[in-house]
C-alpha cells in the first residue's frame, strides 16, 4: 500500500513538472513569486507610464547649444532651455530633476544627493564620470565654466559633452525629459580662427593660399645666374633657414596661446596671432616650393648618371 502511494506521488510530481514547462495550465514560471523581478518591473513601469502619458510634451522639450556664443568663447559655454515644460505629476514623483552632463562614451553612475546652485552662476557638480546641474524651471539659458563640464580639461584638448534634462524617480529609474544638446569644446587656436573668420566674413585675406608652382618658376629664374651645383647649395641653405623660421614662428604662436588666460585675451591677441598664422602659411609654401626644386635637381642628377653624362 505504501509503495502504491509513493508511486502515485512520484507520478503526480512528474506531471506537475511537465505541465510547468509545457504551459499546460498548471504552475508556470510566470506564477512564481520572484520579489526582485517584480520590484524591478514596477520601478521600470513608473518611467514607462510617465513617458507614454507625457510623450508629446517630452518630445517638444528642446535643449539647444548656443552655437553663435560657443564658437567664439573658450572659457564659458551656453545652452538655451527656453520653453522646457515639466508636468506637475513628474515633479511630484521625481526625487530630483537635473541636467545630466555626459562626456562621450562614459558609463552611467548615480549616487550622491546634490545641493542647490549658487545664485550668480550655474553650479556644476561631479558624480563619478558624470556631472549634475540643478534645474531651475524659470531659467531660459544656462552658462557654464568650460573647465567644470569635462574631467581634467587641458589646453589644446578637444572635448565634446551632451546635456540632457533628467527626472530621477528612484536610484534605478530615470526618465529623460528632453533631447540631448551637444557642446563641442575646441582648443584656443580654433577660437582665434573663428574670431578671425567673423572679423573678415568675405574672406578678403590673400595669405591663405599660395601658388607653389609660380614660386618654383621664380626660383628657376635665379638658377639662370648660377650653375646647378651652386643652385643646389643655395636651395639647401634656404631650406635650412626656412625650417628655422618656421620653428620660431610656431613657438611665437604657442606663446600667444599660452598667454591667453581669460576670454578678453582672445580679441587682444587676435591680430598678432593672425599675423603669425599668415606668416606661417607664407613660409610653408615657400619651403614646399624650395623642396620641390631640390627634388627636381636630384632627379636631374639621377638622369644624368643613367645616361652617363
């Protein structure tokens, strides 16, 4: 009798197990009370439901980079946040609402509770590889110190960041409330070149391009007054001198860049830097034409050797 009962119980257990995997109306994996998965799903549904409910508002929340301002400034950057709308329900359910400043390809981590921004300037706070900026509903634009936007910014280093409005509903649930605005952080040289372009929008400068072929022909006229060997020696000396002048000119440009410590210094040094840049173009083109003549002479020497001259 006991043996029959054991067999019956074993059979029932096998059928129960089979129905579980076959989906035969008995106990399924979806019926199993897994607390962590249920909690995660409920947390996710908060942002999911709010995103669906306020989809039109969120899609019309537009943050833009102030390109006109940012292209000619190095130490500060600006975004426009006009007409951002955060529904009252999201305000009530969110632990905090802020701008998330992200460097490219950084993992997302959130941890600390942040404090209010200073009255006169936007306070940017570090959070691991990210930065947090407090959201103020009435503000239509935000200006940041560039050095606060990225990690360990160095002179001459190109950086790019994105800024997005975020509602933090819990430690694991975030709702994006806007698009991501891109801010490119160029080097000082790029800012000076941009300012020079704004100063001369019709491109009337004649120092950007030189016809190296015409320079070469001019050099060949000098050749008419000397032998090939004399011409070669002269070109070699000229090439050495040009390299030295290029190095000195480049060092002068670097000194100007190093001397720029605040935004007004760009306009103060613009004309001087432009002069060095134009001189660099001239020296480089004359150097290219001279090098072309030296290469031509070397080919002539090879041809003469081949033909036994």
